C-alpha cells in the first residue's frame, strides 16, 4: 500500500514536471521574439550613437518592447476580441512558470520606465539589473521545468551582469547587450522550441 502511494507520488511529480516542460516549449517562441526585438533595439541605439542612423532610440525602443508584449499576450488579445483561445495545461508547474516570467517581465518594464522616463539618476545600471532578473527567470524556470541546461543560461546572465555594469558608460555595452539577448534569450527559446518539435 505504501509502495503504491510512493509510486503514485513519483508519477505525479514526473507528470507535473513534464507539463511544466511542455508549457515552456510552447512558450519558447516568446523568448526568441523578445531576444530578437530587444537586440534590434540595442543595435538601433548603437547606430544612432555612432551617427549611422537618424532614428531616435526612444521610438525604436517603444516598438522593440511593445511588439513582443503584444505577441506574448496574444492569448489575452484573442479572448478580449471574442476569438477562440486554444486550451493550455493548467498544471501547477505550468502556471508557476508563466507567472515567473510575467512577474519578471513586469519588473523589467517597471525598471525600464524608471530608468528612461522617470528621471532616475545613474540609469546605466539598467542593463546589469535586467541581466540579473533574466538570470532569476532562467534559474527558477529550470527547476520548474526540469530543463537542467537553463541553469547554465542563468549563470551566463549573472556573469553578463558584471560585464554589462563594467561597460555601462561606453558604446560597447550596446553591442554586448545585443549579443547577449541573441545568445542568452533568443537562442534558448529556439532550442526549447526545437526540442519540443523533436519530442513529438
């Protein structure tokens, strides 16, 4: 009787982790979209700073942030306009993973508004702070989904925070920020997406 109970508990844990992993794979395009658009924002800002582009960075960043938010909240938009919304697993791990990323996204937006439009002095700390928040998302998410290699991505973001803060007053931080968004946000999203397709 006890053995069956233990087996049931183990099966429940495995099933819950698999649902979390499956949810992460389904939402992996969000990581890729965010990584690509934020990298584009960094590169556009670098082009403006180097006088290669006349486009104001503020407008570029508005698009680079608004478009991914619209994409990530697509299920909400579909429901708002009365369109059919595909059902998704509501397992505890999947919900925890979703709320983790939503909370980190709101925190990043709050800091971005404070840094760029709120008049907070010394806004060059933002890139390092963003790297730390992304590290938290990947680190906690790796346990919620049992995708171990995401912990390495978290470590990469923590290391990036030191480097970004060290370069905070130079133009190189823009190129490095773009490279990190592509390497540590867009690429993990692509890898998760491909792993989901291979698992089918």
